[in-house]
């Protein structure tokens, strides 16, 4: 169950002005290029972390609700809100699950949809791919400032590396980047 990003975050984890200050660039000639590098660094950080940095809408499709009324994991945490949970019932009719029928619960790895005490997931149409659709918003918040400082600094370091090394990286960089990559470690979703 891989989620699909349904929109691009309007703010970025670092602003163009912050990136230019980090790069010590005063002119506007390369603003477009630096803006593209910000996006590349954001996408790379999100891929490495398996997290969303700035508020972004997502859609998760599942073939059914989890068996034995277990929780439904929402990838690309942290999840800020659940917009809607829809499913195809046993007859194939589209239904919307009431907000009172599920809880957004934090876990050590992110967030999940859980059932309230005594709750049960509804039955879905059998053998129907994508019978359950969850739309949600994930990210640390709506502004760049809401992203943890170590992640923002990693993004700046990545932008600097990309800006100053416009050719493909060598197999053995002159300076190992273990420190920079270590900035992301506390925020990464590690598999179990």
C-alpha cells in the first residue's frame, strides 16, 4: 500500500532567500535553478526519511480494511489530519466512514487509523482492488519553520552540494558526508 501524493506543498522546507543566503548568492540570475534544487532536496529528504516535510495531501488505497480490526497504517507521516475515509461496501456502493468510527493514533513509526473501543471495520466488496480510500494531510506543518531544524539544515547542505557540484558526484567524494546524512537519522522511519 503505497500512498499517492495528490498535491505539491506550497511552502518548501527552506525558502529561496534562505537557500541563497546559505549559498552566498546575491544575484537573481540563478533563482530558477536554486528553486529547482530546493525541490530536489525536499523530495530526496522525504524519500530517505519516508516522511512528509511540509503539509501535503495524500491518498492511500487498500483492497480492504485490516483483518481482525487491526489499525490501518498511514505512510509518509507525520499525519496532521484525515480528510475522508471511503470504501466500497459488500454491494459495491461507495460509503463514507463517519469520523466517529475511527481514531487517528500516533505510533513510534508514524500514524495509523485505529478503531474506537468496541468498534469494527465495515465489510468491503470482496476481491475489489482499492476498495478503501483514505485521504489525509501529512507533514510537520504548513510552514518551513515547522520542519525540524536538523532536516532543514540537511536540505540546505544538499542544495549547496548540488549547486557547487553540478557534475555527477565522484565514487569517493573528497569529504565524506556522514555527518550531513546523520542529521536525518532521528526522523527516519526505520523498517521493522
